[in-house]
C-alpha cells in the first residue's frame, strides 16, 4: 500500500513535467508571433510587456524598469519563480490567474499552443 501511495505521489509530481515535454519549439516560434507585438524574447528590451528572456526560473514581477500592474505586484511574491505550469496558467487567462486586473489582456486558450510557446521560450535560454 505504501508503495502504491509513493508511486501515486511521484506521478502527481512528474505529471506537469510530462505535459510540457510535448511542447514543440518550432511551432512555438510561430505561435509566439501573437506575443511579439508586446514582448521581446531574444533580448532584454521591454515593450508594452516585459521582456521574456530567461522567464522560466525568473521571479515574477522582477524585470527592471518595467512598470507592472497592481495585480502582478500584489501576487508576485506568491507566484515566486515562473515555471512551465505557472506560465501556462497565466497566459491561458492572466486576469483569472492574478485574481485582479492584468496589463496582459491576450489569452492563449489552447494548451498545445501554450506548451509550444513555452518550449520556444525555453529553447532561447540554451
């Protein structure tokens, strides 16, 4: 019984990682074009939104010289560092994720597209 519980716990812990392993960076680069008007991914330059260089592992609300919304400022400490799951949830519905108004009004509703964009952003960090 203990072994079954341990395996179940392991599956729960690994499940988010498995879901993001399916992201396709090449497809994500194409989907990212929807984000490009507001975000820069290849250089540390803020636009309407903060740059996304090194987003995975970076503390939420921490890009210098970017003025974040009150909602992001209020929730940044709770979010902590961005990981694939948090980023996916945020870009699916920023206002719902923050529980407050967000500067980002765009929603990327399709999970596959979110996984692809995240894979693309991760590929830039290499």
